[in-house]
C-alpha cells in the first residue's frame, strides 16, 4: 500500500465517532455490545425502554463473545 492509500484509510476511519445528544435525549450504552448509541426517531415513544443499539444486539441479549 502506498502512502496516499494509507492516508485515505486513516482519514476515513481515523477518528472514532462519539454518540451525541439528539433532540434533548442523551446517548445510551448498549447492554449487549457496550457501545454508545444515539436517539432515533423510530424510538421516540419508547426511548426510556430502549436497551440495545440494534436488532442483532437485541437478539443476542448478552455480552458478545469474541472468537
């Protein structure tokens, strides 16, 4: 890989994204994977009850095991 390719990869994936407050709702941490996630409009009525960041995490309902 040349230097320009490496710089592009660093630019694309270099800065990790952090969950932001949206519409006055603070981010939550997924009970399954432990990653922060943001409020979404489809969760507006039930934000207090949302525990998982995705359908995959909701199905596994426990800490993910590596490998």
